[in-house]
């Protein structure tokens, strides 16, 4: 039983590491001016906007689903915080909110040690 749990823990750790690597890469692209990572399409043109989102969004969503499944199998009640934050960033709308590149730089500064 311990071997199975250890393998499941290792798989979860690998999924979470892959998510974080992809997130950092996508945040760097966003900070460099590639919009779409931190804003979710809304309104009548949302389908059109979805076509212009970075591929990383779909990849991050797929990894998040796999992470949620793995965490559920291991009995973890808390969600994967980086994905919770990404969803919050993508759905928060405020007229005075900084643009995506500035928000990406701020998030990167918190993720990456100096």
C-alpha cells in the first residue's frame, strides 16, 4: 500500500512541477506583452477572443484537472493554490486593475526567488 501511495505522491509532485514550469513560462510571455493569459474572454466576442488565447491556457487547464484528480485520490481537501490564483486572475474584472503584463510581472516576482 505504501508503494502505491508513494507513486501517487510522486505523480502529483511531477504534475504540480510541470504546471508551475508552464505557468512561469506563460507569465514570462505575458509580461513580455503576449495578452490572454490573465483575462478570460467575456461578452459577445468571447469566442473570437478564445481563438487568440495562448496555448498555455488549455495546457494549464488540462494539468489542473489532472492535479485535482490526483489530489482527490490522495485525500487532499485543499485545491492546488497556483491554479486557484490563475482562475481568480482570469475572472477578476476591475477598471483600475493594471494590465496583464504588469500583473504577470508582479506574480513572477512572487514565484521566482531573486
